C-alpha cells in the first residue's frame, strides 16, 4: 500500500513538471503600425499602437526587429520589407520589455493581420 502511494505521488510530480515545461506565448501587442524606423535601408523597428484587450498586454510599443524575428502573413513567412504603415500586426516579444511608455522590446514574431 505504501509503495503504491509513493508511485502515485511520483507520477503526479512527473506529470506536473511536464505540464509546467510548456510556455504559452502571449501576444504583447495587437495594433496598427504607425511608424517604421529604417537605418541603412533596413527596417530596424516599428511603432505599434492599439488597445489593451483581454489577451493583449500593451497598447503602444516600439518593436525592435532583428534577423531572428519571424514575420508571417496568413501562416506564410514573409520578409521584413512586407511591413507597411497602416497594417495591423500582432507581436510576440522575445523576453522582457523595457517598461517605459511606449514599451520597448525585441520581437520574436510578428503576424500581419488583415
């Protein structure tokens, strides 16, 4: 009996740890691109403005774009040059953001929503 309890507890702990291993990626901001910053003919950041909603963390963000940033439109990967002012985008940040206003952070992924 004692052995069964120990095995059951070990299984519960293992399943709990496996469940905690998945990190849900939350959309940092959804909104319109209001400004595109270009340096040496390359887009380096975008300013995104939107509304705070139930599933959104920020209403305004300066979003840094690196080569590692993945950009999608309709589930298809697109180039950074496809970003245009006036487009609606959803941004998932890569790590922490600077808590200024607007927040500043590196984009892990950008989804163009149209």
